[in-house]
């Protein structure tokens, strides 16, 4: 966090800014709180595991909170999680259709 006795600085290049500046006069980067919290790796993981799934991957790659290795690790975790969720979903559907078949004697699960 920015301490009060220091001038505000650009979140991208570190150029000193007016406290109310919304864009960096040096590099043009937009300054803002939303920008900061949504790009934190932990938040990206939380969003990925709850609502975004693999759609959180672009956030990982624009995030400034991690280096390249960190981004690769976070991406791998998200991809593995996605594959796991789809696999569990597939197993559940396969089981469910087999169960329906047994109960109803219909061949709704022929594709599984
Ligand atoms: Zn800047």
C-alpha cells in the first residue's frame, strides 16, 4: 500500500503522479483500485475456482503480481483444476445415466 508521506506512483512504471491522477503521464497506464485487487494471484485463483474457471487464464497473464514462473504455475493449476472438474462431471454423468437406465430401462446413456 502507498504510505501517506510518499507521493503516489504509477502502478506500472513507478513514475510519480498527482494523487488524483487516473492515468500515468509517463506511460499512460490506468491507475485504480479495481485494477489492483482483481489482478492479485490469490484472487485470480479464487475467481477461477468459483466462477471463471479457465476464463481466468487471461487475468493470470496480465497480472503484475507474479513473475513468469508464477504465471506458468498458476496457469497449470487452473488447467489441472478445469480438467479435474470436467472429469468428475463426466464420471457423474456416466454414473447418472447408468443409474437412469437401470431405473427406467431406457437407453438414455448409450453414448457413455
Ligand atoms: Zn506509468
